[in-house]
C-alpha cells in the first residue's frame, strides 16, 4: 500500500474526522450532549458536525472555520421562521435562502458582501417588508399585499416604525 493510501486509511479511522474531507486539524471535539467525538461531514447544505453516537445521539453543529459551532449566529437566521439561512451556490446568484424552503418558507435575501441583507417584519401580520416605489417616493410595504395593506415610510433605507 502506498503512503497516500495509508494516510487516507488512517484519517478515516480517526474520531472527529470524516472521510474525504480535508481537515487542517485532527483535534477531537466532544459532543456537547454525550461527550462522544463529533465528526465533520459534508451534507447537501454544506459542511457540518455530527455526533459519532448517532442514532442514539442526534446532536449536530454548524461548521465555523473548521470547528463545530455550538451557537448559531442570529444574523444568519430566517427573519420569519428562524431556521438557518443557507447561501446559494455562486452559479445560481448572490442570495441566501431559508433552510426551510422545502417546508414552505420561501424567504430569499440578497447577499451583501458575504452576509444576508437586513430584513424587517410587518408588525401587523409578521411577514417580511419589501421596499417599494410609489408616487410619493420609496416606502416599505408588506410582502402579503393585498391581504395586508400595512406600509411604513422609508427613513435612511429602513422602515420608520
């Protein structure tokens, strides 16, 4: 067996390291719930960490700079359903979408230098506000118009509540 294959085989058996992922560190991170090793995995929504005690322990963590993140960054949460936002692949455009898209939350936000744009919610129905242009200038209107006719004046590129 050549040395590359030997290295790959050793990496696969190390706890806390998933097969086929290039990791900068072989440090083992314990599961916050059962203390077994977390494994770095590649999922359909990107890299994440999962407990090696699955299916008995179903803990997962987001990946932040190659390490498991125990707390989510609230600025990357869907403003409507609070599920994590996911950055769309570059070939599809510069935007973020709700990870609950397949469950009915159809929120998409523009990408602003690597982070989702700021969003505001309607105080009447809870839906997102959209910036619109009217005969008296720009304003913020509810995305559920015409069911919800709530609107707010624009002040410094944000709704004036």
